C-alpha cells in the first residue's frame, strides 16, 4: 500500500518557487507580470550585423591624402566632377545656398 501524502498549500508552493528561483538564479514572478527578461536573455544582434559587412581597409582617397606627392587621380571622382560641370553649363546644376526652392517659402513666411 502506498501512503497518501497531503497536498501542500499555496503559500508553501509559493515559498518553494521563490527559493527555487534564488537557487537557480531565475526571476521570481508570482503575478506573471511582464518583465522584459525574454528580450534581455536573447543574444545580441549588433555584433553579428557588424561582422556581416566587409571592413574597408584602405581606399584610394586615403592613399592620396597620405601621399599627395604621388598625384594619383580617382577616375570616379573625376567623372563625377565633369558631370557636375556639364550640368551647370546647361543650367541644371544645384542652386546656390539660399537660392533654392525652399528659400522662396521662407520669404513668404516673414
């Protein structure tokens, strides 16, 4: 025959849960409130994102800044500047500072 043990009451079970939480370094949350522990326990994604992108070690711009006597030419930059000059010749360049579309709105507000 098996002996029948009495059921422990709720206060004893709560004490047991609290003690267990202390022993196993868990959070004791008897009311079931939202604490944010689930998010805090998750692995951080920042380092993973940083590792995803390749590290730019050295660029042509850095080399030309370090060694100006070599007079290296960045072809992409040269083409960009030529394109800007062509657009300005046709009147399609960027407006001067304070002369653009939003400058006319500022005059109306005054």
